[in-house]
C-alpha cells in the first residue's frame, strides 16, 4: 500500500513538472493568497501564504505558479507547508523576471484547506506590489488536474523607508549665583530645549552669611534670659562693691584705734 502511494505521488510530481495541463482543469480545487492586501515600507519584509483548498476533491500534489512585481518586490525565502513533504523538481523563482514556480506532494492526499507554503518578500522601493497566482497552476489528484483554473491576486501598498528621527538635543544647564542682604541665595537655572519650546526649572539654596561669635551668641539668647543674666551680674557687682567698702571702712577704723592707743 505504501509503495502504491509513493508511486502515485511520484507520478503526480512528474506530471506537475512536465504536463502543460491548464486546459484540462476541471475540478473545484483552488489556490489563494493571504493576506490579499497590506501596507509596508521599503526595507521591510513580509510574508504571503499560499493556501491550497481541495474543495470537493482529494489532492495529492500542488504546483503553485506566481508572478510578482520585481521592481518593488524581491523574494527572500520560500518554505513549504508541513503537509506537503515531497518536493517536485524544477522548483525555482526569478527576482529579475518576477516569476515563481514550486511543486510538492502529500502522502495519501488531503481533503482540507491547508497552507501550501509561505513566501517572504522584501520591499525594495515604494510603489504598488502585485502578487498573482497564474491560471496554469496545478492541483493534482492521482495525476488529474483538479485546479479550477482561477487565478487570484494580492495588492500591496509599498511606502518609502521611514525617516530616522533626529537624536535628542543635549541639555544645557546654567548656574547663576544671586547675592541678597544677610543671605547668599544661589539660584540654579536649568534650561532644557524641547521640541515645543524651552522649559526653565529654578532651585533656590539659601546659605546664612558668616556672623561674629558674639553676634551669634546674642542672637541665640532670648530677651528674658538676657534680663536675668544682667540682674545676676548687677547683684554680683553690688556685692563686690560692698565688700570693698567694708574692707576700706575696717581699715580706717583699725587706724583710728591705733592712733588712740598711742
């Protein structure tokens, strides 16, 4: 059974290469492209899926023939879908002519829609890129072409390459010292240039001016404390003055007594 299946696939692959059977197309199988439209920029790559839909048929071999716009598009890679594991001969694409032809088969055939393969395109220039399935593509079932012969197209809007944005401008910072009475105020102004204009941020740092030790002490003592300290100092001065007065009085009295004794 496996040998018969392999021979059937091999026969279909050979027919996919050699047989010009577009006039024999009489089935319901179809080939489609996804996505059918899109917008891309020069330098970008994008993928286009080739979808094989058997319709009411069982297909075992597909040869997809496509044309594309070579002035704006370039094929970078093609990968066959996992369902189609047998490769046909004469598979190729031409980026100068804008043509593509690829055939592959699946053991036992398939009755469900599946991905035949994925083409990766590079956008070369801006313009309109058209990718079309040719009506002489093949969808074989045991060597009989079941392709409905209807070609489909996808059209892509290709834009110019994106313009690189300018690097951000360097931030300029200016520091301006401003002196005020009894204090030193340093004003730091940071000017930043933006796309919409200039923004200025200011930060004020206040530093006390140098003062003498006495002035600092006086400034630190409250009025009530100063009065109390002054009172204590006055009492001390009075006591000292009274002591000196008593001492002089005692000395004078002693002198009087000495003269009397004589």
